[in-house]
C-alpha cells in the first residue's frame, strides 16, 4: 500500500501553511489581535459590493468568456496604460487574462511554462505559494535568498545580491519567480535592477514571472498615488514576461478571489484554454464589481495607501522601541518583518504569543529557511490603535519571557 494513498509524491509532501498553524492556535480564543494574514480588516467599499449585488439581481448567473468580460478587460487595459503609459489601452487588451484570484493567475502561469524537471529560480523569502506552485508542476526549485543589511541606515532591511541572482540564472533556468514589493520583507526592486534582471533573462532564455500584486501599495510619497517600478516599465511586449496582479490588496477585495495576468499577446489565447480547464471563467458578478472598482479606483486606492502608510509609521517606530527587536521600515506591501533577539524559534514564539499574549503574527519560517527567527506583522488595520495595543502586548510578553 502506497503510504501517500496513491497521491503524486510532490502533492503528498506539500507542507501545510505555518501561518494557518499559528492561526489554528487562536481558534476558540477570544480577543486575539489578528495580524497573521495578509489582508486589511476593512470591508470592501460599499459601491463595489453594490455592483456585485446589482449584477446578481439582474440575473447575471451564467458562464462568461474564459479571458474575462470585455468591459473588465477594457477597464484593466485603461488601468494598466495609466500606470505604464506610452502604448495606449488598445495595446494591453490583447495581453490580459482575468483569473480567479492572484494565486490562480500564478498557478496558471506555472502550468503554462513549467515542465516536470524544469529548473525554476525563486527569490526568497517569499509568500510560500510561489515556491509550492512550481513544485506542484514537478519543477526543481532553486532559491536565491535576499540578504539582511547588518548596519547603516537600512539595518535590518532585506536586499538583493544581484550577482548571486544572476549567477543562479543560467540557460537551463526555465523560469524566474520574483515578488516585489515583497511579501514578507517589504523589499522592492529598482527600475535599474529590473532592467539588469530582464537583460540577463533575455540572454539565458529564461521566463520571468513577476508577482506585482503589491505594486500600488508603495509608500514613496504621501499622496497614495504612487506605484512601485514594474517589469512592464522596462520590458518589450514580446519579452518572456508574465506579470501577476490581484484585486485583493489595492481594492480591499481579498475574499472576492479575482486577479489578472499581463502576458505577451502570443500567449493570451493559450492562457484562455488553460483557464477553461481550471475554472472556465471568473464569476460574472465578481467581474462586474471589479470593473466598478477600477472605474472608481481613485476613491479607494490612494486613500488606502495613505492610511497604510500611517499604519506602517505607527507600528514600525513602536516596534523599534521594543528592547531586542530589530525592524526596518518597509517601502511597500502590508508587512513589518522583524526579529526579536533571543527568540529564534519563530513558530513556537508565534504560537505562544497567541496563547499567552493574545497577539497573532505569522512566523518567518513560513517564507523560507533564511527567514527562520523572524516574525511578520500585517499592519493593515482600520484602527491603528489596534497596532499600539498589539505592541503593548508584545512588550509585556517579552518582559515575562
Ligand atoms: N502574491 C503575493 C505575494 C501575495 O502575498 C498574495 C496574497 N497573500 C497573492 C499573490 C495572492 O493574492 P490573491 O490570491 O488574494 O489575489
């Protein structure tokens, strides 16, 4: 009898989520401050919810086009052109595929590109799904760890060793997966770094899968209108590049499960076929809501980013003042990523913080072995006082331990 019950070995060996493991510790416990998942505690804006309700009321309960509703694709094309101007919206329409969440888009990209036995390079620490997905396709995954700056004004920040990354990407590398702004570290890529990576991947014939779901959650200025540099800004239309996006983060729509991919136009029809065999299409009423979210996005994202920056600027200095804690200010994303001196077993620490302090954080080891000993705190809190209370609980717990 096969111990894995006949499953493919790679599926049988999939690691459960360590973030879930910590969250399960909180089941049935009252009053835990939950900062473990990557989402805001703010409900999706009402006008977006209304659009979904109106669609359902109008009886839009049927299958739709594999690649997404024409109206949504048009709105996405305008949105993409606004962020990456120069080519015009019409250029982008043929390069878009609507997916059932960012995670589904990333899996579709892996299905489209990765053969069993292929070599895939991933820059880590990273959201664990991005390592599991190529593995599920049978890839050999090689991780290139970011490095922590030991001193200077950015002490505690994670940065890329560009030469180590370029050395790891050879003509036998099928795919590079990179997520910037990064979950969990807040690390971002500069335009020059993106150019260097892309130029190298052109030479080696390597595809780039860029997870840019945090593109808009970038704290460059206090208008909330900024965006992190994107691979789309440096690439040609036929470059071997797929960019993954999501409605989850910039539009407060985590539970809706909607995202999109930007692809070379030559891949779009094949991606439509893959979508047919995965989900067939995203639900129409969700797509209607997303169309409105894009059309009235100026009412959501800039204010959200300004608020998130305020959350970050509330949390990080408070954490920096906790004895033993080292944390750098993240440039983008939703997370403060930090270490506590003398508390290296982060999974155990995270579980104990839930049980003994009522504080819910994610363990760094969920994001790669190099992040063992770190903790991730999602600062997307509607009420920043919750963040202050959380630090208070952490402080008290540390004094007892
Ligand atoms: N990429 C990264 C880096 C993420 O952190 C997440 C969500 N945690 C996603 C993709 C997927 O987002 P969703 O499936 O909700 O669109």
